[in-house]
C-alpha cells in the first residue's frame, strides 16, 4: 500500500534543512534502491525556498510508514513542525499503469 508522508518544516529552519540535506538524500536513495520510495520532493514557500517535504512510500502498514518517516534524517534532526501520514491511491500518471 502507498502512504504519503507530508512534512512541514519549523519556521526559520532552512539552514538545518540544507545542512542535513546530504544525509537525507542518501536515505531516500537507499529507500529508492530497495523499491520503497515512489516519489519525493520539497514543498516550496512563496519565495521558492523549501519549507516541507512530500514523500510517498510503499509499506505494509501505516506503522511501517511511520517507522520510515521516523528514520528520515530530517526527522531525527528536528526539522519538522509536523508530520502526517496518509494512505495514498495513485490514480493518474502512475508509472506502469
């Protein structure tokens, strides 16, 4: 099942995001290599700067998706103000559909 992990950065934490980005990208690359990551990218503020993340993963349960979210270096660094995990049904433009 697919899950969308919706993350909102804490205000004024762009420096922390940028400092942590290399290990975050390594983490996502690992998930991608394992076939877990389906898509990911940052939300942007009105100035075009990252202010959150959308990560869509395949997991057996919401608890498993939560463990993936908790393992993200951004989460471990305390970047996020909030993290919401929602089941996701990819209907349009799904690769291989």
